[in-house]
C-alpha cells in the first residue's frame, strides 16, 4: 500500500489531541476569565481540527490511489491469466476502498 514519510505529514491522532487540548484550555480561560487562555485554546483547537481534516483528506486520496492500482492489477492479472496478480489486485483494491470509507469527510 502507500507509504509516506510521516515526519511532516498531518496526523489524525495529533490533530484530535490538539483539538481536545485547545477546548480544555479555552474552557479554563472562560471559567477563570483569562482571555489569553481562551484565545490560545481557540487557536489550538482550530489548528487541531485543520490537521485532523488534512490527514483525513490525505488518507482518503491514498485509499483512492490504492483502490485504482489494485483494480488495474486485478484486471491485468485476469487478462494475462495470472491468478496471483489478480488476487493481489483484488486485495489492494479492497484495502483502498476500506481506507476511503474510514476517511470519508463528515457531512
């Protein structure tokens, strides 16, 4: 499947962490009247949401690429009579489809 260097890639887990942390900091700021905490929390929450959405979109696109490559391999295997290639293509297609399903944008 697709492999990417995760050092500079958006992460759903990191995005969710910062979103929740930002909400907590914002709430503390609201309760204590510390406007700098409120503002800081809002900003961290927004950055976390943006990172989560970016990671979700990236994972969806990677799923689409795996799905298309799997379909190509499956068809090629079927045409050439290579059952192994066809089966590997089917698996890659299904994995890509599952990755897309898991990263569909919420409405």
